[in-house]
C-alpha cells in the first residue's frame, strides 16, 4: 500500500531554515519523479519542486535559489532543504509523485514562519 510520511516541519523565524523529509512506501521508488507540494490556508495545493529519478531538479519560481530538493533512493526518502524562509512559505507541505499522484496524500508537515 502506498504511503507517504512527511516530517521536519515546525515554527521558524523569517530567514530561518528547515529540512523536511518524506518517507515513501512505494515499490520501485527510484523510478518515480518525486515532488514536494504545499497548501496554505484558503489556497490550492501547489507544486514546490520535483526531482527526477536521475537527480535533475525543477523548482517553482517562488522558491528558486532558496529551496533544494534531494532524494535517497536506498532509503525511499525525498528531502526538502528550505533556507531564507519567509512568511509566504507558511503552509502544510506534502510529498507525492509527479506529475501524476500515486496513492493517498500523507498527513503533511506544517511549516509556520512567524516573528
């Protein structure tokens, strides 16, 4: 059964950093393009970044230069290093495959940026 478990969120001041992790119970994980998504209150879920099986990455313009997505195929895990966080980054963060979702969404991990 497909399952995504996100962790690493928290409360951080503007300019701070967090590293999110997502453990995926997904057979043949390494073959999938993996994405990080976020959903702020009252807004639709949006793509933050994705990483191809070979490691190539793509970022939303809003996070380019501040966030870094990476993966460890041996651990079935995808990461999101977030630096220079701003108020606009406050959201629940989720991982899933890209562009087509696989299985149910996880619980997500909350990132709150506040002074």
